[in-house]
């Protein structure tokens, strides 16, 4: 019953008055674990930066296609910690570890707080890299897959230590000279220049074929080749050839893949492979008089 003062009275008023003096119930707080286990499929959707593994040359040559399984802990910041091998082909493992260590993830939130994640990561070596290798080989071998191609050049002595060289594929001859250090003329190509030019000019179209097979886009490529000639007991010879390809791409995340394709090009370039090839010598001597 309500009193004139507007306050509860009687039994009901006594109950309300007594309950208002009870202590407040404790607030239930969920404890957030420091680390939880998350499936590989869920973690895949958390990737924000992924570096593709570089396909090892030996694996490509042996046509090894496999995935490397790794156990890892993803930190609260999304970086990889404590990367451990679970399974995978031995040839592919180093490349997988190097690539996955650079992957980055969105933080995993539990009750609004970031926690560490224990998970499994699959690092797959995509077939497209083998396809790129095969595409480049098809380009190098010709569309009709002939087993053999023959190229021929001819060089003529003109005077002193100079001459001309001409190939069957181009109508114009090229003037050449011995290097100035050996008494040749200034301002003309030397045999050493032509050799290094062959390496650089072979590398450029070979990379274009490799990139095309891999569906890889780039904006520019410049190849610098430097050779060092030293005098040894048997005479002067090249002791060092350095190939410096400079590749420009628009996507920063493709840098590791670009490096892998450049290395692949080095292994496919015909001229770089020929430098270490055994040479055959077939001299001819003719007898005649100048008229």
C-alpha cells in the first residue's frame, strides 16, 4: 500500500528496502588464453602478405611437385614465430622456410583481444613455375620442336688487328678489333665485348619467355655483364663473368618471385650454358697468293 508521502509501505516496502542493502553480484569476466589452436583453413584467410617460394633448380629439373607442411606460431602482431618442419621433400624445405618466414597475418581476436595462434601452414610449390620453365624451353627449342638448330658466323681480317664479322641472320657486318690493351683500335667492338653482349642479349629474351610462361608482369629489364680477363700460365682467359640483371616490377609483393624467375633464366639461357661447354676446334689451312 502506498503512503501519502509516496513511499512504499507494508510488506512490499520492507522487501524492497531489504534487497537494496544486498551486496552487488560479482561481474563475470572471461579469461582470454595467451595462445589457441586454429585450423590451417582459418589461418589461410588471415594472410595479408604472402611471399611465393622460389622453385629450386634441382626440383624443377627432377619435376618435383610437392607441398611442405610446417608448424608455426603466429604472434599477436601477425608475424611467424617458431617455424618447425612437419613434412616435405628435402629439396623444397629450405625455400619453403625462407618464404613462409616472411608471411604476415591479421591478428586473431578472441573476445576483442589479440592472441597467439598455433597452427599448420602448407607451402605449395605451384605448378606454374614448372609451366614457366617448360614454356621457356619450348620457345628456345622452337615451336616445331626441332632437335637441332645451326647458327653460323664468319669473320674476315681486314688490316692490323681489325676485321669484320657477319652472321647468316643479319645482312650488316660488324667491325671488330683487338682490345686497345693488346694494340687494337679505339672505338670498335672487341671479341670480348661481343662475347659479353651475347650473354646479355640472350638473357633478355629468355627472361621474357620465362615471365610469359609464369604470367609474370614486369615494366623494364636491363642486363649488365662484366668479364674479367687474367693472365695465367696457359695465356689470357676469362676468369670471372658477372651477370647483373636489373628488373623493374610494379608490385612490391612479387619481389621474391621475380628473383626466382631471374635465377631460372640464368639456368636456361643458351649462351651462359655454352660458356662452360667443351669446345671443338676444326682448323683449315689453304694455300694461295694475293693477286
